[in-house]
């Protein structure tokens, strides 16, 4: 299931472009304007529900921090659990972690070691607001699989196609982006 032309226009028009943030030459896609637009947020969440209601999911996992906004709401709508994938050092219990490369170094995300233990062979949807180079998303999908679950798809509100993150992530899991920027 994909967005209708009308749905796409509603969602796209609610996302603000901020030039030269966080540094010159970057056009930042600001989703805070989507979040405070009740029509656009409603269209988005209803679309995600309709897309994923037949996936037989056990969990939705959201990437720190904007993935929590969409992931927790979608998990509640689908009647499944929500699992946060956090930056290193933010979870209070025993974790497993995955490192990934950044433009100038390495970062790490983690999940509780027992995040998916309540369901054998748990089916998990990974969600975040945007995919650029795909480093964080790739690490998150690998982490879900490492934790004994199966990342059945990674969903993003915005996909920046010119950075190849989606292409690289498709080696690990299926990928769906609502809005694609070329």
C-alpha cells in the first residue's frame, strides 16, 4: 500500500525545509511541523496503520529519538509492543549493541537483551523519521536480528535517495519510505 496523491501532498506540505541546518549546504527536513499538524499527522498514522495491519507484527521498534514518536503511536494502533533502540548508555538494563560509521567517527546504538523475548521468532517493524546514509538504520536492523527477532521491514517518513542509505539497507531488510527525495 502506498500513499495516494492527496495523502502525499498533505504530508509533504506539512514538512518544513530549513536551509543551512545543521551546517551550510544542508537542507534539513523538519518533521516538527508535521507533528503539530493534526490533519497531516492523522493521515500519516492512518496510512501506516493500513499498510502494516496485515503484517502480523509482534513489535514496532523505533530509533532514538524521532522514531519513538511514530513507532510508539503505531504500535498502540496495531496492538503490539514498542521497543526503543537507543544511543549507547541510555537504557537501564543489560543491552546488546551495534556500532556504525558516521561521517567523522563511529557511534553505537543498543537494545535491551530481552526486548523481544516474550515472542518466539518475533516479527518487528523498524521505524524512523528519515533515512540518509543508512548507518543507524542498518545497525538497528542488525540489532533486531541479533536479539533473536526478525526485522521484516524498515519504514521511514522521508528517504533521501541521493545518499544510497535505502539501497544499502535493502541488503538487510525490506525498506519503505513514504516520501522520497531525489
